[in-house]
C-alpha cells in the first residue's frame, strides 16, 4: 500500500478548528486507501513565544537548552493532532523527532538530518496507524534533542518521505501552489502545474517562500516528488519533480524577488587574489552569507567589488569590512534601498537571449540595473527597491508567463 | 563528593524571577561543595492549561497522547532553569525523564517508576555539571513517554536520590516544613524537626499536602532522608527519616484533616461475605477509592455498612451502588458534610489510651464522631464538616503539640 507523507505548517494547526480540519483531511486520505505519515510544525506563534521566554532569562541561552525548549512546540502540536484524529475514530500515534528516528548532527539550533531510522514509523504504519512525526526536531547519537533551524519541518517531511520511499510528499500551505510570480504583485500570475527540482531550488532561494531550499535539495537527491498544495482546498497544486528538460518549450518558469538585500561596494580594492579571499573568508568567519558578487575592471591594479548580503547582516558585514580595511585605501559604499528580481527556468540554458529579453523588459520600464548575476537556470538583477514590483511585472509580461507552462 | 537532590515544585518556577531565585539556590549548593541534581515540575498552571487544550479537542483523549502533551510542561521548565543556571556561569545540562533514565511501566497518566537508570545523570555529574531532570515524567521500555500522575515530581526526586544514593533529597515548598497541624487552622502549630517515614506517610495520606504519599513510600523503602523546606528561606525544615521509636517519648506527632470526604451508608445490607465483596469489587472496578470502612452489627443477618470516598467520586460510587442494589432491600444514605480528622504518631502503638484521649478532646467540644478508624500509628474520626477546625484545634491542644517534639 502506498505511503503518503503530508506536512502541515504552523498556521494550519494554529487553533482547535484548524487542527480538526487537518485531522479530517488526514482521515480522508486514509479512506482513499493510503498509509499516511503526517509531519507537523509548532502551532502558530508558539516558537516565537518560547524564544521570548528564553530571552527573558538569558541574552545568550545555551543552544542545547534552546533546542530542549523549542522542541516542546512540535511535541504539543503532534499530541493535539493525534487527539483530533483519534476523535474521528482513526487509529493514530504521535512520535517526537527522536522517537521517529530523525537522527541529526550535533549542531544545536541548526542541525542537519544525517539519517532517518524509519523502523518505528514503519511498524506503526503496519499496524494500521496514522503516524504523526514532529517536524523541525531530531536527536543526536548521544540522545540530545536538536532542532533543524529555518525550514526544518519541510526538510523533516521530505527526509521521512525519502526513507519510506513514499509515493509523494505533500506540503500543505496557505497558497494554492507555486506561481509564475507573487500573485500579490502580479494579478495575472498563474499557478504552475509542475516545476523542476533545480528551478524550485532557485525559486525558493530567490524569495518564493512557499518551500524551503533545504527541503528541495533533499527531495532532488532522493527523487521524492513534492506536491505543494493548499490546506484549505482540494485543488491540485504544483508538483515538484524531475522534469525532462529536452521536451521543454518555454524557457522561463517564474519570476521571483527578494527585498531583503543590501549592497556593499568596496571601491578601489586591489585586484590581487588575496584581497578577495581576505574579504570573503572574514565575512564567512562571522557567519555572514554573501549572495551576488560582481567585480569589474580586473585588468587594472584596483577594481570595484560589489556584493549583496541580507539586510539584517549588513551591520555585521560592515564591521568586518572596517576591521580588515585598516588604513587601506578602499572606499566602502553601501545601499540598503535595493531588491533582487530574478527569472528562473530550466529551459533557459538551451534558449539564448533570455537575459537580453529581461534587460529589455527592465529598460523599457526605465528601471536601472545595479548588479547582474546568472546561473544556468536563472538571471538575477539588483534594482532600486522602489521599482522592484514594476520589474517583476515587466518580466512576467515580457516572458508571457500569464499563458501558463 | 556527596550528591544532593533538590526538587522544586511548579510554584517555585512560576515566572522568570522565581526561576532565577531557584538558580541562585542551586549554584549556592554547588559552591558549598555538593554535586547537585535538580528535579523540577512544570511552571505554575501549565499542566492545567495543557489539559484544557486537550479537552477542547477531545472529551476523551488517548492517554498516551495526553502524556505526550503534558510532558512538554516539564521539558519547558528544565530548559528555562538550565538557561538561568548557565547565565550564572555554572555548567548545567537538562534531561527529560527519558534522557534521565526514569523507566516506568506502561500505565499512561499514572505510570509507576520501575527503575532509574542513572548512567547519564552520573556521567554528567562527573563532568562537573548540575543535572536538571524533568519531574513527573518517564519512558517505557518501548520508548513511549509517560507521566506519573499526582505527586509524580516528588516521586521522581526520591527515586533519583535512591538510585544515586544521595545524601539527602530536599523537597522545596512554600511552607517551612511539616507542622504539628495546619498553621492556618492552629495558630500555635509547631514545625516538626523530624518525622518518621510511617508517620509522614499517614500525615500525607490524611491530608497534609506538603508531600505525596508515593514519594514517602519510595523514600522509606530505600532509606532516602527527605528534607522538606521552604524555597524562600534558608531555615532548616523538617527531616523525614527512620526515627528510633524506642527513644520516642511523645506519642502523637501531628494532627491532619481531610475535607474531601463523603460518607455512604448501606443500611440493612446482608452480613454474608459475598455482599461485602460485591460492593467493594464493583467500586474498585470503576476506579473508586474507598477510605474508611466500618461495619456494625455483624452478628445479625443484616448490618449497616459505612464507608467514605473522595467527594468527586461520590456520584460514581452512588451509580455503582444503585446498579448492584437492584431490588435488594438496602437503604442508601449519603452525607457530604463530613470531614476526617486524624492524629498520627509512631509512638502511638506503645502508648495506650491515645484514642481515648482523642475522643475525650472531641467530646469536650461536643463534636459528634460518625466513624472511627485506626491503624498502628493513627486514629481517624469522621466529624461534621462544620466542626472539623474545632476538632483539629481540640486535638492539638489535648496532645500539647504546641510544645514541640
């Protein structure tokens, strides 16, 4: 009998009514002839309120203890959901991350799943039970509770689906699926029927918040099909899976944007290798993630180096730069009023001129482009933040994404 | 180095200030040269609010899932207390019941501890850490989370102390120790310096809420000295331990009372064995605990059988009685306006006339006595609820308990 893994986020279990709604959905899936494993997050704002409690006691609580505290959030929601499913007459059992065999490394608050030991889940399924597994948490070999950090529950769901060789991993969310652009910005954005893993990874990384990049990565490695769909409707959503690129006619699948950017330019930095290495290894040592990196004028002894960081990391980044700058003669310029707009499509690499069409769309709207960065399946442009919505709409129109894929 | 186990109840960790207070107390004990294991309950009203959440979803939630939910209460408080102790610079680690090796049977919501596997606790202590263990919870051999029911945290503390052969198990509470009577009723009640295990067991069972009978039982079996003391003062409280009875001069240690009683009389019940058996086995089958049992007039073919139950179980008990009564000719009389007053003392059995003095005290106050029940170390009288406070004071005075032991 086929196993389906369903993942419900915190907003889907925020109150008693919503929990009952999820319970009915799970029972219906069982009645349709499936074995079901449910992965669930902490209710609504539980995690935030637990973090607040911790901060009231200590500005810098030990990460192991923070994990001990945060893990209670999902433990509550699995128990409550189990009670709801039981009240509908369906045999059910809830398992913490540790009981569910979610084995992780020891990096508290941002652990990575090393292995899913599916023994207990399988034996409970075999007894006809719906199995509810706590998302976002796991356990180390030394039996210490860990949490997986941002996007952890999606990753739990996909990893469990991979371990059980599930037919599909359904990710329930408050939107109908993955769209060609944010429907709040682009009124004729269309829901995509299917998206390739790599495209989804780019879309997710570039700001489409519907799914976490980590989860897409795991799904891609293990070939787990992900179905992103709404918890409030029975409509089919978007399938994320291996798509045969050769048959693809369109080149661009979607437009994404990310407002959470800040641009830093080091003007007049020496072009020798050690300068670049020095800058980025110092930033990495402080945990600053650098996104786009562009350097112009490498044939001269000095050049202008530009890169972007998340806005909340700008202060840290500037502190690092100031420290390593010493009395060197660079000039540091930063700009917070920027946003990144990207077009993504697995077909892009076989279609020349895609970047050119994007620039055309932006120039027709008189939107300046500060920084460009490309990969095999995306082109990203940094634009003034005040114009990013126009940029998204212009690209969506230019690539005729309203016609569907 | 000597190990001390300290147990703090829910009111001792109810908010951030109180948690910091407990943390300072723990660190001070370490600085006095002890290894410390801390057992802690859920904060304040957490458990009640979790039960409310469960009831909102299901009138009759599966007990395993209720345990899964309730166990989050202590998991939160151990994490928060660990953060507080860490913030004072003291190495510390928190352990859930499962991690702490609290192995129980499989009776969810009222599991009994089968064994404490102290391996992890010992190795953390050996590394110089304060170890915080979640009270009230444990784990079955199948790795399912259980809770211990009423008085569970006290029992955890004593069981851990027994496993570690701790020097003492300190139970912190909001009173200064065990008193000769409830100080709210008897203004000259005195704090007892030491109390024998058996006496404490009777006092605890008879309504002195300072300590749970289960915990006293375990302490008695393993010879763990318990120190009941206030979390708000440094004063010595009451030591509960094996007291050499031969040397005891006084016969009565304390007076206890229990308002939570209801009396049921079956008038004209047949005196043959099967009737008695039928009544009490039927009550037991419904989980009704029966306390005092008295039967008068066994030489006649019928007699009056009187017993007491907890008030919240009166309705269930009456339903059982009605069911087994059928058309038999007993008359059922019940009375909720009663209370039980008891005198307790290990020296009682070597001192004749103790019961007589109690009756004298009550008769001087013109307090009627409905039912009497005695054991080797206590005499209990059921009196009108409106008079129980007078009865407690009369006994306290009669046995001169204000002079101390």
